[in-house]
């Protein structure tokens, strides 16, 4: 049985790096964009929803913020109870490689109403597969570590993630997400809207 903290961090990991970091990959270098997104994730003993947004400078940086609401079933001493955890994730991503595949490093901070805060660091790699003139597929793999900020906190929590959104007409994207952390498998969906513009002075806005 995992502690309440471990489950809360796991949920935060899934939303921080399955639903927030990925939007920048939709942009080419020289483009920028604002995005809003939402997601749902289900684990064996919990589920969560998330809503957020941010700004991305294609091929360079991305900033995001999201709020989450998770409900976790805790089993202890022959009885169970459901707890609700609300919180927020703040993240920044820097692009390390931007060629055929984009490699990012992600930093984040998750805060929650029960004081279970954690610092997050991760890597993500993704690429584009053009399916149609206005439809592209973006598989994105990630690895993340969550470190408790409590004085007597738990050990770091690790997570492997996969998001496979489809971008439609360069503005709307949606797709499933999957994660594996500490032996727990989860699945979910993510969707969002991206408003992009060109920052190159030679091509105009």
C-alpha cells in the first residue's frame, strides 16, 4: 500500500508531464503560442481531473500552470476511506534538441491543500508523424522524478509516461495518455487548444 503522499505525487506527476509539457512540440522554431488544456487520469485506487494553460516559444522554452483535483482511496487496517486532494502544478521546460525528434528537460513544483508538496524534474522526447495535410500524430515519451519537500518526506517517486495526442488543423489536439509509476499503471485522456503565431520578423506575425 502506498502512502497518501506517494499517491498524491503520482497523480501530480501524471498531470505535470502528460498534460502540460507537451504543447511546445506542436510549434516550429520561430513560432510561439498560448494554450489551454484539460485532462483526466484513472489509477487503480484514484482518479483526477486537471485544467491549465501556458505559453510556449517553439524550439526554446515553455511555461505552464495547471490545477488538479484528485480523489484517492486509502485502505488501512481493514477499512478504507476516500480523500480529496486539490493542488496546482507550475512547470518550465527547456528544449535541448530540436531536430527530427524534440528532447526537453522539465522542471516543476506541485503544491496541494494537504501540504504534500514536491519538486519535479523530468525528460521528454517526442516527434511528429504527418497523417494528413492538417492532421499530425505526436507520440511523446517521458521520465519523471518527484522529490518530497517535507522535512521527513517519503522517498522520490518515479514515473514513465506516454502521451499520443493528434493535432488537428494546427489548433486542436487530443489523445490518450499512459503512465507507469512504482508498479501502478494509469491511463487517461488529454485535450487542448493552441493559438500560435510567427515571431520571425522576416515572415511577419
